[in-house]
């Protein structure tokens, strides 16, 4: 099977990076771009980001997760610590996050190191989750091989009955990770594929600002 996609292209022309007036801190530029994405009603789940890890088989693997918090320490997401991504981070804490907002022709790539957030922080977030999502986290041994006819819905309904009217406790193998960035790259689509690329690289606790060729 062959399908020619060579004619699939788009002209990028919605915005540009003003290299003469740059934020000294990449978090400020991230906030500006992210806030714009949130305000754009045509962008669904602007907090959706790809997470790339290095697996125990030494192959990279990427999946979409949801950003749940960010601050000057980094970017937080939650998952099952025994999942494939959790095991990968246990194997190597070097990860990469990527946001892509096609409506704004913008992409942000973040390299950093992932560490578990404090248990109290995971507890607090878990209690904010919808009841059904709390139950789902208990039912699913994420990434494990299960039977093709496994009835997860039935198990979830049974657990919902058992926990009705009660506080659902977070399992120890479920919680958050903080990705502490060492590098940001901001990409703005431009005409003729002469895209704007701006990199912030952490060096001796200071951000080095560099423009990259498209």
C-alpha cells in the first residue's frame, strides 16, 4: 500500500517571534503562548502535551498526557507509576514535553528531568478528580496485558458501589511527576518554511537565549 502525501502542505503566516523584544525567562513566554491557546475557543484541550520517554528497551515512546499545573519549578502531570511511562521514567528521568497548537501555528518543546511530586500533592489532586476517574485509576493496572474479554466497566461499577459516599483513597502507585526544564524551544510557523525558532538553554542556573535556523 502506498499513498503519496507530498502535496499536503500549508502556508504558515499567522504570527512571528519578535527577536528584538524577548522575555528573559522562558516561563513568561510559555505563559503568554499558553494563555492565548486557552483563550482560543477553537483549540481543544490546550493543556494536552506529548510526553516522550526512553523505555527499558532503549526505544523512545511518545504519548499524550494532560498538563495539570505549571510554575517556576516545572510542569506537572499525573499517571500510574507502574505504567509504561512510569517504568520508563524510573529507568531514565530524561523526558521531553511538546505542545502543538495548529490554530496558532505554534509549538513548544521542553527537555527536562522528571521526578515524583510529594505524596501530599498527589493526594490533594486525586481528591479533586471526578469520582468515576478515581475509580478508574484503581481498576486499571495501566499498561499491563489483560484478557481481550476483560470487563473493566463491570469492575468499575462494582467498585463504585463499594465506595459510594466514601472518600476514595489514592493508591501509592498513582501520582504526579514534575518535569524540571533544562531547555525550551519555541517554534512559530512562518511563510516559505522560514519558521521562527527560539531556544532557552539552562546553563549555570541562567537561561541562555539562542535563535535557531528554521
